[in-house]
C-alpha cells in the first residue's frame, strides 16, 4: 500500500510558491488596523485565501481549478470593497494562476471576471482616495491586468519545452527500437540460412561416420568452412552497426547542457580525418562522460568543447566555469572520480590519456589520442599481407595494435 505523504506545495515547484508568501505580510499587517469585528471576519478570510493559494498549485488542468480561482477572487473582492483598497494588490496572486490557462476561452472568461473584481473596488474608493494614492494605485491596477498575459506566455513556453523534451526522448527511443529491429532482421537473414545448413550437415555427418567415414570427413570440412563463413558474416554485420560518433555526441551534449541551463561553446571539426572507428567510438564515449560530469557536478553556467587535430595527436578539451575539482590532486584522473577512471581505462586501449585540472574557476579536461595508433595499424595490415601463416599474422596484428 502506497504511503500518503503530505506536501505544502508541489515539490517540483521548488521555493517559488514560498517566495510569493512574502507578499501576504502586508495584508495581515493591515488587518490589525481594522476594528475587532472586522478582524474576526478578516483573518479567517486571509487564512482561506492561503488555502486557495495552496490548492491551486495542485489543481492545474482540473475542473476544480476554476472553483478555487473564483473563491480566491471573491475573497479579494470582499476585502477590497469592505476593508481597504490596498487589498487589491492580492490580485497579483490570481494573475499568476490565470496565466496557467492554455485554453483561450477559459483564459478570456477568467480575465473578464478578474477585471470586474479589481475595477469595482477601485471605482468605489476613487472618491475617498487622495489624488496621490490614486495615481500610485492606477499603474499597479494596469500591471495586474496585463500580467496574466505575461504569465500565460511563460507558462506556454515551459509547456512547449517539456513537450519538446518528451518528443526528443520519444524520437531517441524510436531510433533505438528501429536499430534493434534492424540488427535482429540482419542476424536472422544473415545467419539463419547458414546455421540451418550447419545443423543439416552435422546430422548427415552423424549418419555417415559409420557408413562412409571418408565422406563424413568431407562433410565435416564443409561444416568448418560454413562456420568460418558464418563468423565472417557476424564480423561484417558488427562492423556495419552504427557506433557512437563525435558529431552525434556533440548534438546530444547540446541537448543535455541546454536542459541544464548551461551554455555550450564548441570549436573545431568533430569529423577527425583518418581516425579509426574504434578510436572514434572511444572518444565519443569519453566526451559523453565528460559532459555528464559537467551537468552533475560542476554547477557551471558555461561549457566549452574544443576538438582539434595536432601534428601527432587528436585532442578534445572540455572546460567549464564551475566549482572545480573537489580533489586538489590534479592531473591524476584515477584519484578524482570513477568517471575519469573509466575514461582512462577506455583510452588506454588506444594509447590515449586523460588529464583533469582546476583553474581559479572551473575544471579543464584534456583527452589525447596519438595519431601513431593508426600508422601502427596500417603497418600490421601490411605485415599480415606478407605473412604466409595466418596464425602469425593475427598475432602480429594484435601485438601492433596494443603496443
């Protein structure tokens, strides 16, 4: 059974609802200046107003929202007419909630009612008010009537940003699903026939091993050749699978950083010339980890990514203007975080390194991969072509790659 947990205001709203409560100090202070009878009526009305203020945060988009909004406006009308016109300033609370209406018809109806609630008390008290007080109150009256439109535009923008984030997430899920379907389809089409053939031949070998051992041996060799062909098909299929690339990771980084209100400044060409698929994939994963660390831990407002190809290495620099490294032992990724440890382990496969350092403000992460890795790979490929023995060629390729 789910346990009920009471909330004063919705948790996702943060401190915003509490900040507005500061403006309730003036109405409560003014109520002490009224006579005893009016205080007995006025303070419960102010308390009820606070109840409506809380309830409206939980009823957005529901039918009861209008009922509580009308009750709130009724309290403002009573206090403004029978107490003091300064209670009209409580209409700023109502103006905020009116701006939540996405439906144009309901928004218009609420605006008309709000105008009546604010205009009638002002018209009734205009004769008893000093000219200076009227001149001060009139601009606030006009601002209250205009502010729901501004609140509505802000609310609409927030809804559009949420819908855009949901749409992007749905698109990414669809892409992942399509990629899985493509891989499954390719595996079925590519390996289905081959594995069926291996099964049939193995059954035939089982029958021939007693009747005709020579033919059974030939069929076994055919199974070996077929299995090698299947292995080659798997390798070709894996090599054709889409891996992470720097341009795609930069686009993902832009989306993540913008959602965290962090400005991204990117320089350099992410399409590095001559880089191997493995190195490209590892650099992309390291960039993803670095951006994730900026969002989670840096508390920064700006992130700068520089991608460049130097004479003997590829370099990616990720810098932010946040709080810097918690661990003052700079230049030692293994001592700073598990994320940096993972980067260092990945980069070690291709001879790369990662270094983290802090300036007066922010963190700088330098990722370096030597270009010589590619040249070594080419040398081993030539060695493979000139070697007669397949086993020694594979051994030389492995030793050249990880050297």
